[in-house]
C-alpha cells in the first residue's frame, strides 16, 4: 500500500483528465506543457509518461492528427542509466522505435547527450548538434551514430554560437548551419539578478 500512499501525496490524479489531450492537440497548432514550476523530477516524469502514452495511444487509434512531440531536457525523462527508475523512459523509447509507423514523430532536446538513452538516441533519424566540448558527451554521440566520426567530433567541439551540424535522413550528407538570432525577447532572460532584487525590495515596501 506504500506506493498507493505515495501516488496520493503527489496530488496529480483525479477522476477526469485535465486538460483533455484529445481536445488540445489540433492540426497546425502548438501545445506547450510547461513544467518549469515543478521541481520534483518524479512528478515531471509521471506527467511526461502519461502525456506520451496517451498521445501515442490516441494517434494509433487515429483520434488525433499526426504530431511532433518535442521533449526538452530529455535526459531527465529518458536517461541512459540501466538502473534508472524514470517512469517515462519506456514510453519514450517505444515512441522512438515505433512512432514513425503511426506518424507520431519525436524530437529529443538535451544538453547532456551522455545521460540520454542510447536506445532512443540511436532511433533518431536526424540530429542537430550544437557546440559540445565534453569528451564523454562526444563519445556517447559517436557510439550512437556511425555518421559521427572523430573528424566531425572535432568540428562539433569548435562550433560557434548559433552554429550547428545537421546530419541524418534530412540531408544527403552532413552540413553546417548558421541559425539567425531569435526575433522575440525572452522576458525571463531580459531580467537581471540586480533587477529582480530591486523588484523584490519595491514589492516588500508596498
């Protein structure tokens, strides 16, 4: 009964699905599930596991349109460690292997590829690789893809800001890309620590 008590304390479950995933996944639209305010990794893994499992099921039943599922910080939800208890690992690896049969596409984003499941990484058809200097991360990429040779690994470690290497089924051969600067201003990045402290001081004086 211990695990039932743990699930109850997570306060994630109810009698109805909220939001109703079948209604929020629409063709031509982007749906963002923002988990930045949740600090519990286990909670986030349970949420990601449910969303991935539910979307994959709905797509197999042809109840939602084809989709691209993008997972940020993917190494938290699909880690390489064999002893990992990440609940979301199995479904992410399943979508990576079987998703294309049902037009359920997957994009994994990670700053630490060494911590990302080799099984999932090896199933990714195309890779966009930015600057990586950590030799363990580079080796993990080389182990997961025959296309990444020592020569390419050396080039990856010397990429500048906004430069990346594209390789895989999307192109006939590996190419280097230069990405334009974003056109919008992030409200979070635009606020400095000093400004946050000043805002807090003003708030306290009210």
